[in-house]
């Protein structure tokens, strides 16, 4: 949703200040967006790495269970 601000062109210096303030506001929101994107990337990467480790752990667990069954059969 766009925010509408009424600019009263009474004094050119006031208009210039309002324009400068709007540019600063835009820059602030752009930086917030970049920061949010970096955080999303970090947490997605973290999640994928944890999923990979979880899958590896499940594989190790299956190997251990299979070896335990073979050892019991051979005993």
C-alpha cells in the first residue's frame, strides 16, 4: 500500500527537505529489506544443513541397527 504524503509547495526549501526525507526513508526501507533477505538466506541454509545432518544421522542409525542384527545372528 502506498503512503500518500501531501506536499504543499509553499516554500521550495520545505519541498526539498521533504524530498530528502523521503529519499532517506526509502534508503532505510531498502536496507531493512536487504537485512531481511540476508536473514532468510541464513536460516534457509541453516535448515538445509540441519536436514542434511539429520539424514546422515538416520543413515548411521540404520547401519548400526543392521550390524547389530547381523552380530546377534552370528552369536
